[in-house]
């Protein structure tokens, strides 16, 4: 009888296995310390095959960043149900974000830490992902603000800073949560929701927080006038 040959694994499937292994090694050891030998061994393939499929360590790392950035962005977008009130949309988006980052801690390490410190090209890939998420959050808040203030022409720049702050806080909280045993995705989402929505909700209703004027005898010479309000969402 002839030898029965096993079916070859499709290239796309094999490549995903390599990327899975690479994300784990890069996330655990960092880009510089990770070796192609370790990645090949974890993927169950030869090192030459990794090079054949993905060319170089740099190209492999870039492929990991792009795949994980797309996965995180998609998780946030699909987690938001646009037919719901804006506070529920924001909650769903935060919960989707923290759920994804908690389930994929090595991927989050690659995106949040490794990609940012190992070269401009890597950082640019993450910046593109971040800008997409910020734009998505900005639109979410803009729609709510326009409805609340009955102003269909309210410019995006009025809330762009709020979206930047919210995304930045989510990134920092995800890094902390992944490094702190016992913190769940739902707890992280609730923490940020309580922190952010109290302020956003008041802004939507035209009740921004305004700092009190400093006493005249202690105020610095360049203190802003007492009646100058901070940036706020308004009609």
C-alpha cells in the first residue's frame, strides 16, 4: 500500500498560527527580547517557514500590530448598538473595549506598549488605530450633544477633546486592569463610565463644572478672568 499523505494546512491558517505565537511571545518578552526561534517553536513550524511567510522579524511584528489593531477596533464598533441612548452606547463601547483587552492581554501589550517604543513605523500603526477609535467616540458624543442642545451644526471640535481624554483614560485603565489581579472587564468599564458620564451627562444638559476664581491676594498675575468658562459643549 502507498503512503497516505496528510492534507497540507492552508497558508492562511498556518500564517494565523504564526501570528498567534508571535503576539504571545512579543507580548510576554517584548520586541527586542523575542526571538524567531521561540516564535517558530510555539507555532509548531520551522524558523525558515516563518521567514518564508512573513519575511522578517520587523514585518512579523508589523503584521501582529495590524491584525490586533483591526480586531480591537472591530470589537468596539460591533459592541455598540446605535439604536440605544448615548449613555448605553458609551457603556457598550467601553465594555467591549475592556472585554477585548482583558481577553487578549498579550495583544494589548503589543499595541499599548511594545509598538509605541520600538520605532516610528510601529507607533504609526497604533496611532492610526487610535485615531479611528477617537473619531468613533467623537461622533458618538457629537450626535448626543447636538440632540441635547438642539444644535445640528455643533462642530466636532467642541467635543473632540472629550473623546481624546476618554480614550486616553481607557488605555491607561486597561493597562492597570491587566496588571492587577481580580479586576474584571465589567468593573473597569463601570469605573470609567462613572468617572466620565457624570461629567458628560452634565455637559449635555448645559451644566459644566466651572472653577471658582482665585482670591485676589493669591491669584497669579496671569490668572484668567473669573467669568471665563472652560471649554464646554454648548449651543
